[in-house]
């Protein structure tokens, strides 16, 4: 065996180790430089609100006249449906769909409360027949412009309940 071949054999493991260390850093740098070029799938079906809206600041009332306050919403997730002043057939179907979503949660349905909210004009996002998910701290975190996305809303709620540790 020639001496040059022996020297190459000695440095082989060192070269492999260096490549194993350098390649991930190069990949991360490449990803960082071009992160806007990759289409990363979104985990939620609704629109994640950033910053979140606080229930107490919006002055919301249920259709039965009770005001929604964060202190009364503790330990549960909430589905809010903004209803127009005159609730017609579509509005009633939306409310029924929200109740069906709650029932579809199975053993976790007691961790979610559905609220029908009177139509309000104090925020551009709070439009009639839109649905919102509120966390146990009283913050609106997800917005759905259509109740027709019931399967996606259910999946989002299941994921939130799994991660939130609400009892």
C-alpha cells in the first residue's frame, strides 16, 4: 500500500465528521435565506389573530342580554357566532352547526361553550355570521368567515383542546 493512500485513509473519518457538522449548518443557512420561497402549510383552518382580541375590550353581549366577560369564561374554550339583529334561517343553521361541532367533540364537549352574540359594529372583524374561537383567558384567537368550514373548525378545536390541558 502506498503512503499517500494510508494518509487518505487516516483523514477519511475526519472528513466525514466535518461534513456531518457542516452540511446541516449550510442547509439551515440556505433555508433562512430563502424562507419566503418555500410554501409552508398552515396548521389551522381559521385565521389566527395576531394580536389577539380581548373579550373585555369588545363589549360583547349574548342574544339573551348577558355580557361576555373574561372572568366568566375561565377554564373553557368558547365558540362565538355573531348573529344579525333579525336571525333568519341561515343564522339559525349556523348556530345549529356550531352546536353540532360542540357535540362532535365527544367526551371533550363539556370543555367548549357556544355563544350567540348580538350583532356589533365596534370592530371591523366582528361581522354577522362569522365564527370565533376564544381561549380560556378570554382572548379571541381564531376567526372563521364561514361556518361552512365545520370540519376544519372541529379539527382546530380538537387540536387546541389536546394542547391546552383544560380540564
